[in-house]
C-alpha cells in the first residue's frame, strides 16, 4: 500500500468515525429533550406520554 493510498484510507476511516460520533451525540440530545418534555408536562398536569 502506497503512502497516498494509506492516507486516503485513513481519511475515510476518520470521517466514518466522526459521522458515527455525531449520530450518537444527536441521539443523546434528542433523548434528553424528550425526557425534559415528559417531566415538564407531568409537573404542570399535562400528559404522562
């Protein structure tokens, strides 16, 4: 494997890992948002979902 091919492979691997990490972060924020809405609605006499 030439240095150029290795560099391209490394860049693709890093991009793939970064995309996976971003999806995990977005999923975490979405989950926290839903939890907050559930608790807020319950506290003010709204729906318990």
